[in-house]
């Protein structure tokens, strides 16, 4: 179980659409010259409508994949190497949380942990991408933060 005081929350209403996610990560310098991501999920997943879902060891692959994409982009912004342990990803699937929001939230949590102020112009472009991540009919879209595009998760 992760320490909830270590949770990073993202919540916004954009064009009448709610966006919400919680992540919990531990970050430490990596002296081996590589960036490392350790996935340590222990949630129960979906158990009842309206309750926050915490990613379990198996399942929620699109959220996990988007989290990796968010961290890979974040690593490209910094000059040093890091180890990030993902302890928790949580949200409300199909209503408030999608893969793009997870990727964005974990990226922002990483920047917060290392004390980085991200370029405001670039941040605006990424936030625009996130605002376009909800579509009808619903599709799980994996963000490409480098090219500001999506690929459909299959």
C-alpha cells in the first residue's frame, strides 16, 4: 500500500469535461547512467461504479502504457538520470480518466518531485493534446508527447 501523502493529484474541468487522475511515485537519482522505471502496482481495479479505481498488477494496460510514455517524455527533458518507482495509478475509467490523462499526470508528478518548472509554451501544447483525448465513441488513445499525437490502444 502506498503512502497517500505522496499522492500527486490532477483534476481539472476543461470544456465541461472532467479530467482526473492520481499517481504515487518515488523518484531517486540513478547513478548508472540510465533511466529506470519500476512498476509496483497493488490496486484492486474496478469494484463498483463511482469509486476510484486503483491499477492492479494485471490489467489496465492502456493506463500503464501511457504512464511509461509520460515518463519517457519527462526523462527527455532533463539532463540527469532517474529511477522512478510507480506505486499507484488511480482514476475513474470512461468518465474522468483515460490513458492520456494518466500519462500527463505522471509526467507532472515527476517534474514536481525533481523541482522542475516545465516550459510554459510546451506545457500549453501538451495540455491542448490532453483536452483532445476524449472522443465519441470512446477510444483508448495512447499519447505521443513527442509528436503531440495519439495512437489507438489495441
